[in-house]
C-alpha cells in the first residue's frame, strides 16, 4: 500500500562543475559532475529549514516515499522522513543526494567519461568522504539552501556528517552521526579488503572492464558485509542450525543452512542493483576516512566543532561498536550520546524507527530554538 503521508517522488538530476572542474582531495580533477537527488517538503523563503540526509555504501537518493503508484518498496529511510516523523516534512526541506562515486545517477565509475565516451571504470579517480561532502555543499548552494537544521546519516553517511561538522560548521545548526567513527577502524578495513578481493577474484571482473557484472564476486562481497551488518545474537535467534528444507536430509550438503541461504539471497539482491567498480571505489573511500588526515589529533580536530551533536550508537553493532561513538562524544566540543537497543546490529538504523524517531525528534526540539515558516 502507498504511504499516503508522502507524495510520489522523482529523482532529480543537476550538472555541476561545468566551467570549473571539481578538484579532489587527491589532486585529481573531475568535470562535469552529475548529482542525483531527491527532496521532500518545501524550502522556506530564507533557505534555513533544510535537513541533509547522507546515505550509506549501497543506498541511493531515494530515501523516502514511492516513485510509482504500483511501487511496493518505500525509500530506505521512509520511517524517519514525513509529517510528524523525525524529519518532519511539514517543517523541514529534506534533501538526500546520491553520493559522488555511486551508481544511482551521480557521477561515478559506471558513468560515461566525456573524454572517451566509455564508462570510467577503474579510471575514475579515487574519491574521499571530504570530496563527497564538497559536492553536496555545491548542490545545496544551487538549491538555494543557506543553512542546515541538521545533517544526519549512518555508517558511511555518518562519516559524511562528521566532515560536514568540520568543513562547514557555520552552515549547520546541529549534526547527528549514527554508527560511525572518527576514522575507519582496522576491523572494517580488513572486512572491506576481503570483500574487494572477492570481486577481483571473479573471472568476470576482467580487471574492471566487465560487460556483465562479476556476479559471483559481488554477491560474495555482499555476503561478507552482511555478516558484520547484523549481530551474532540475531543470526542465532533467527536461524540457529535450521536448514533450508527443515524436513530434508541433514547430511545432504545441498540442503544448506538457513543462515547461508539468507546470505546468498542478500548477495543476489545486491548484484541486481549495484555495480562492482562502484563497490571498490566507495569501500576505498570509507577506508580512507580519517578526520585527522592533514589536520591534527582526533581531540584537536573534533573539539573545534562546537555544534550540538547527537552521536547515536547501536548496542549490538559489531562493525562500528559503541566505543567509537563514545570517542566522538569525548572529542566533540558539544556532543551527547544515545544508544539504540537492538539485536539487529549495524543495520538497526534501517529497522529501529521508533527509537530513532524519538531520539532525533527530542534532540532537535531541544537544540533548535526557532519556529519554521514556509512563507
């Protein structure tokens, strides 16, 4: 059934950096840059009621609502965006851009290189979270946004939130990083390295010059990721030692365990909607995330961010355990911590909407001391 609180939405596109190329943190240049984005709600006359939503590794700009009347799947954060929700579209103008380097309409490895007429593939320059944020700022300028009520995102999205607080603190009123860290932990670098190896070892990868997706490698990369996106407790409760065919022969190797069946299903789902070179590019960008690079210590860098910050952790997150969010709270100049109680692990930010709505709404009501008018 269509969610009647959100009208049908379309993904819009804008071309940026036409006259002046985007200079990346690596020193490379990129032009032009197409950005896909969606908006919900209405921007007020002075451009100060905007909220920026930053998505994670394999998500897109489609954060809320439906794109067709027969669409059975709402945007990935629909539970938080809409009238009366955490990001209330009767008050806020919510913007969700597809990030630089992705494959959902924003320029990335799968896009056509205007110099060659062929996809960039591995010739796409390596980007960083800071590059992603700079493109988002350019988009908001074009949209007429003059100030952000908040910036919110989880995982890779949370990395973007931290960089927003550092790079454009004067542009933001608050920040809400979820399930993230000041720098990519070695544990996550290791997980990403194995996932990338799975893709590169698929014979169909063809050194990035594949015609069809290297489906086995990309699916395996997703399976590796899914193990850390959920928690051991959830796997045990949900699957235990159950087989795909419960009444089948337990010694039949083809009668796989339900935990394995679940991972295979998730792997095939990603193959049907994502791009392998994009996975490599964005996972490298995550591994390069480090707020201290070229700036100083974690404390020196984050203590200079005086914005009110709500750092959200998940009790069962094994990818970015709550110790990382506690570090953020200790280092940021004006931060508080709240914990989402869940057995769903890292992916709780896509599931625990009741807790997220309550925590985010309460934080914004305390920290944003002004009325919102659309006149």
